[in-house]
């Protein structure tokens, strides 16, 4: 199966690579030099005196603490998603009831609910529940808003399990519980890793819920730390960009290991 | 399907006869997730409608205010302007990102040798938060220390955030920078699924690469284009972080789009009723679009072809 290469798109992809790569280079270069060097050399210059001062300074500004908060939120969101989505997807794929069809439609419509649209009542609900300025108050809505996409991804994967396998289990007289744990879960591993990566990404990068639902430094997450740093020390561009690099570092490490799962999962969003 | 219908029917009967029906999960399996989702996504959606008819400063209890917020909204020229700006930024985003991501996606679906290495760098914006992306570009485009100060021949006075046209241009550009990789990925997946037979047939008929692209690839990507564009529209209408960090709605109210205006009204002016009314307008628009996508793309009929028994 030989196709001629698409030169036009090939050229475009190189231009695009440059557009992606250049800002990332400028960012890394900026973080490795002193503020005064950066402003006298200009953003495009190669750093002359390399220093990690910007990074250590960010840590003394509380970024380590914001890091831990974000990690906690992310782990909790992933745990909730892993607990709730597999049985949901199993029911969507295997249950024949009308209720389940309705539930699937609800989640499909839920895909399009923008978080901004519910942020005012969310503030109301979370305040009334006494969870304002508490990490739990970020975790719950963030997890809820990850459910639709994760349900879509995982049910897509579970649909690929062939009926023969269910029949074989039926011969043994297996209960739905056994079918779920011995057949469905083991065969959906790729989908499970996709939803883990996906919900972790959502939680790690979440901004609006933390912005509106927390206040004090003790419950600040890393995106909010970035935002505040920008408003307070906006002129310290190398320090600010070092904070940006720090915020993406853990995600980037996960990406190096889970690239395939993430990319495959996101590719499926387009639908067939 | 590889198995033909008849043996499957026969086997099904034999299972029925032997009494070993496959155990199926009831809706109870979906109940925990559904309850959780109802509580934290659907209930707030209902509450936003209720709150839009109240007067609430965020501290006491909301007071019923009838249609006051809605009346104020109709006469609020910033609100009307913000809707136009939202639509403008959304349309520009779709116009810029769609051709780019189709071309890149189709290219990436091919069998280039260095693709794995290229795409590793290529998809980095997917990993970054909108916050990080906005801060990165705010720093890079800083009038005093950023790239424009180095290339005045290209950027004029260098203050891209000081004029409406260039500020909107920055918002569209940064949006494209962050989201084109995502849409490229969608198109890449779809382009791989195009049957190779079609290209082979075209090759025999002597159709060149460009004709193949327009007569085979594009028509085959139709459904994906619909899905992708609707995601772009919903995403564009709800752009928020980018505006908050890059322009703060300025200069003046020149880039105050609806989502940002809603945030300002509720959380800066403590007019939560008015904010809710704007939020409800956003919900209505997003719901209409999502209903369209569910209908047009046939997502709701997405039952497996291998679903049986």
C-alpha cells in the first residue's frame, strides 16, 4: 500500500512544528537565565550564564505546597473516576433497559455542559455544603465533569469485546459480577489507562473550579499559583516561566510513559 | 462481522435451550455514577436557572427578583457586545483551526519515518493547561520584554494587547496554538480509517494527490469535521482562562466575551443573579449545539455492531 507523500501538508507540518517548538524553546531558555540577562539579551537569545535560580525561587514562593495540593486533587479525581466509570460503561454496553439508554443520552448531553455555565450554582452548592476553600470542594465537581468523556471512551472500548466471550462465561453460569471482574475489566485495560491519563490531565490542569471555590494559600493548586504569581510578579518573566515549566513537568513525565494511551484515547473522540 | 448470521442464531438457540442465558447488568450498575453526575453537574444546571430570577450577593440568601436580571441583560450593551465577541472569536477559531488540523491530520496519518519523534513534540500543547499556555504567550508577547519588542517591523508599536484588533488576533492565535494539535489528532484517527481501496482505485484512474485529497479524503472526513467543528464551537464560546490571563477583557471591554463577563459580574461585582442569567444563555447555546451534534453525528445510536444475544 504505497501512497505518494503529501508535500503540501508535509511543509505545513514543518511550519507548525516550528510554531510549537519555538515558544517552548524560548520558555526553557528564559527560565535558565537571570532576570537582567533575559531583558538585556532579549527572548530569542541563547542563555549565556545558565542558572537554576528561577526554579529554586519558585519553590520558596510556595510552589512545592501547591504541587502537593494538585497531586492530592488529581489522585482523588482519578480514584473517583476509576470507581464510578467502569460499572457505568459496563451497564451502558451490556444492559438492555430503557433506563440505561436514557442514562447514556444524559452523559452524551453532559459532554457539552461547559463548566462556566454552572460555576455560580456550584459556588452556591459548595458553600452551602461547607466545602468552600477545601480541596474536597474542588475534587467533587472536577470528577463529575470528567465522567462524560471517560464514559464515552470506556464504553467504546468495552463494545469491542465479542459476544462469544460473554457466551462462554454464560456457559459457566457466571453472574454479572463475575463477568465484570473476570472478563470486562481485564479486557478493557487500554481504555482504563486512557481514562486514568485523561482524568488526571483534567484534574492537574483544572483552573476555573479552584479559582472560584478556594481562597486561601493553604488550599491553592498549581494553576492558581501560576495565575497569582502572574498578577503579583508579572514582570519577573523568567521566574514566571520557570513556574510554568514546573507545572507541566509531572504531566510531561507521565506523557513520556503513557503517550500511546493518551493519544489513542483522544483519537477515538472523533467518533466513527 | 466475520461470523455469518445463521450459525450465531443457531448457537443462540442452543444456549437458550440449555438455559444458560448471559447475565446482564441492571441499571443499578450505572446508578452511582449517574447520581454523582446529577448532583454535581445537572443539579447546578437547574439551580442556575433558578438563581437567574434572584438577587444574590454571594453571602446571604438569594431573594426572588422576578425578571429584573433578564430585563437588565437585554439593555446591557456590554452583554450584547460580549455575545458578538464570543461569536466572532469562535468563528475565527473554526476558520483558522479547521484547514490547519485537516492538513496536519491527513499528513500525520501517513507513514512518515520521523513521525513518532515529531508528534512527541507536536502534541505538547495538549498537555499544557490553558493557564500555562496563556501565561507563556503573555510573557512571549510582552510589549517590553517579549518578542514584539525585538521585531518592531512586524509588530508595529509592539503593544498587541493595547488594540482591539490585535488583542482579538492574539486570542485566536493562542487558541489555535493550544487546540489545533487536539483536532489534528481527531483527523489523524479518522484519516487512518479511510479504506485504502479508494486510493488504489483513484490511483488506477490516474488521479493525483490533490484530486485524491478533495475527492476521497475530504468527503470521507465529513462526520469527523462535524464533530470537530462543534467541539471548536463549544470550546470557543466558553473561552475563559485565555481571556482572563491574556487581556482581562481589555482594552476597555474590547475583548470581554460572555463567559468572562459572566465571571466578572458574579465574582467581581457580586451580582450572582445577573451572572446566572448570562450563564443560562451560555447553557442554552451549548445545549442547542450539542443536540445538533448528537443528531447529526448519530452518537446516540452508537450501539455496537457486535451487540447481540
